[in-house]
C-alpha cells in the first residue's frame, strides 16, 4: 500500500486578499450569479489565469506547439465562451463573466426555468433539471450551445409563487378592523353634532 493521494486545491486565492475594491467586485459577482462561496469564483478566476498564461507564451513565441493554440480556441468555442472566429488576442480579453454565464445555474435562470439565480441552484441540486433527459445536479456544469436547447425539468415542478388560504384569510382579517375603526369614527362624529347644537341653544 502506498501513501494516500494528497488532495490539492484546484484554485488559487487572490494575492491581494484584503484589497477592499477586489472584495467588493468579487462579492458583486458572487451575488449576481448566486454562487455558494468565494471558492467557486476563485476556481473560475484561476482557470482564466492559467489560460491567459498559456496564451501569452504562445504570443511571445516561447511555446511553438500549434496544437496548444488549436485546443484552447476549440475548447472555448465549443462551450460558447468565444466565437468560432476569435483569435488568441480575444482570449486575453476574457473575464469571469464569460465563464459564469455558461454555468448551468446561469443558463437555467436565463431560460426562465427559475425565478432567481438562487432558486436555479436549488432546482439543480435537488434534481429538478435535466439536459436531454439526463439529470444534472451540478450548478457549475459548463453548458455548450448545442445542449442549451435541451435543458428542461427532469420532473414536474411549479415555480410560480402560491398564495395560501391562511394568508388570504389573514389579509381579510386585517382589513376588517380598519373598516370597523372607520365606522366608529363616523358614528362618533355624528353623535357629537347634536351635543354641540344643544350647547349653543342653552347659551
């Protein structure tokens, strides 16, 4: 028996970990795309950093393997991150939004299968979303353009907000005291009018 395999992180933390501007930008992306934690965002950013490093080596001439360039462009194009006519210069302009938009969680929300990003994540994790009839329960699954039209519900679910009978009765009960108070005020003003007339007559 050999030594157990050592699990390594698949992401790198930002170097400026306490930079307030970076923290604000990362929190904005996290809330916008309904991410569970910062690790999910850092994985995407680390992936982009690795791709950019390889592209810079290709553009500088230090890496001359033509298959590397072909693989990068074809992989990004297959998942709809870049167009089929993009070049390596276009890859350097990519940001985290381009990758986050291709997540299954984002695609489910954009297609109207969920009312929010967080609900889209919940539906995926609980097994309500499928791709071409196959259940997919990973919110970070990268969706290709060819799969996008085959995304649907794996099992029936109604995501429309429902108003329960208790809530409607509670609303009606709140309306009744207001009507009762208004009627009491009207009756009180009517009762006070004769007293005022009587006082003026006695004077």
